[in-house]
C-alpha cells in the first residue's frame, strides 16, 4: 500500500477552498483588503492562492512521475497529453459555459466572437488553462531531468524571463502598458479572446507569463521529492516511533529553504518587482518560499504532532476532489443563472429579474449589521460551505473524480 501524506491533502484542499472563496464574493465592490489582489506590483494573501495550488500540483507529481518513468515513454506521453488537453478544454468550456447570457432581460447566445463588437468574445485562457500548460511542461522537465538539472534549468528560465521582460518591454517594462507579453498574446490569441478586466486587453494567465508558472510547478515537484526522500521512514503515514533525526532533516530543510527563497525573492524584487499578473521570477521565488514554510508547518502539526481535527478534515475533503470542485463552483453559479427571480420593474415598466445568488446576497448577507465588506465575506463563506458539503458527501461515498 502506497503511503499517503495527509498534510499534502490538507494543503491542497486549503488552496482550493481559498480559490473558491476569493472568486465568489457577495459583490466585487466590497471586499476586505486581504481578499483583493494587489492592483499591480505587490502580493496580498489572495495573490498566494494560485501559486500555492501550482506548487501543490508539483507536490502530487513527485508521487506520479516515478511510476510513469517505470511504465515508459509511451504511458507517460499518453497520460500527460490526455490530462493536459482535458484540463485545458474544461477551462475553455467553463469560460464559454452556459453558452448563453442574460442581456436586456432576454437570453442571447454567446458567440465565439461578438458580431457587433469584434474585440469581444470567449476568453481562451484562464486558471485551468494555465494549470494545464504548466503541468504539461513541468511534467516533461521532471520526467527527463534529474533534480539537480531541474534546479539549473529552472534558474536559467527564471533569469531568461527577466531578460525578456527587461529588454523587450517598452517604457516601464514591468508596467501594464509596457509589458512585452501582451503584444504576443494579441498576435496569437486575438484581442477578442483576451481578458479585459484591467481596462485594456491584457491576460493575467497569458502565454508568456505561463513560462515562470511552469517553474512554480517544478519547485513544488522538487519539494515533493525532498519530502518523499526524507520520509522513507514510516513516521509520515504510520503510527510508529518517530525519528528525531528525520524530523529535523525534513522540517529544517523545508523551513531553511523557504526562508532563503523568500529572501531571494524580496532581493530580486528590487529590480524585478513581485507581481502576480505578469508572474515575475521574484514572485515565483517569494511564493514558493512561503509555500515551503506552510507545508513544513503543516507536516510538523499534522504528521509529527499527530493532530487531526475538524479544521484539517474541513480542508482535507477539498483536497480529495480539487479540480472537480473548483470547476463545479463555476458551473454551479452559471447554471443558477437560468433561474431568474423577479426584482421589480425598470423605468419603462418592464419586469426586472436577478440571479438567485445575487438575491441571496442582497436579501440575506448584505443585511448583516456592520460594514458592507462583512456581508460580502459572509456570502463567500456560505458559498464555500455549500461546496464543502458536496465534497464531504463525495468523500463519504469514496467518489474521487480524477482528471
């Protein structure tokens, strides 16, 4: 029976739960500061969620890659290509789903490109698409390269990305307008299929900024390999006498590495700012360092101290079906859009309807005394709790949906 690292499930589940929470506020107009992304440079707690998930993807790879290496190239390429395409298409479908939209109190089909506005259409990239691409290339690197060579290649790619940004950018090369990757995304993806939440066509999950995100997965893989190698004694998954030496090697290794990466990331940020939206190399180091500290703390708390309580169980069930529940959280809100609740009439006397979740926020959560941010936050917690109930039921039924 293969060992199972419960703390890694909890870590992965916590990142999924937080991704769902920050993506589903009661209203985007009112959010507590830690639940917002940094406007551009900088890093808030919310900016840690996505890189932590990619880090967790790499952790999981450390258990899978050795089996694929034993199975051979054919099995490896079949599995990785199939999984990459599936995750990418699910992400694309999620962007397009439910293929219609409620406009002017009527349903309209969502065209691939809006015929009345050629610069608007279905976005091609997104969170799942970045996960797919980063997983694909990181898997290839991990499959063919030894850990020492992986570190060297990772360093080269992070420095290369810095050089590309610095020399190919215009004006301030690290600004929204000056970053070079946007022009490449426009040429390959087309303006109609890019994110426009920044006021101009700019994709925070664009093609070029996926390059350093690949290294985020690679670093997660390397940390996973380190945990496996230091955890060959059974204390990580069986109740046997613990080894102080192994405890010290594993936890000190994670903590020291995490601290060093944070310092390197901050130092590098003096010339290459920490920035999630263009996924800078300093951001990769900084967030990987924090992820290493977090996973080290969880291993100490859960595996070494043997603590399993309601909090670890809460996050654990999210970690059992991470991609499925993330997709469901998006599909669920879209499906509810087909249910329209009457909400008065407009100036022309035409009945107005609203989304059920909007009704729930306005009539329940927003009525809670206190600042408006509180009601929006309570809505997020309710949404996460509902998703947890589904995860818990799946876990109880031993239903694990793998992609």
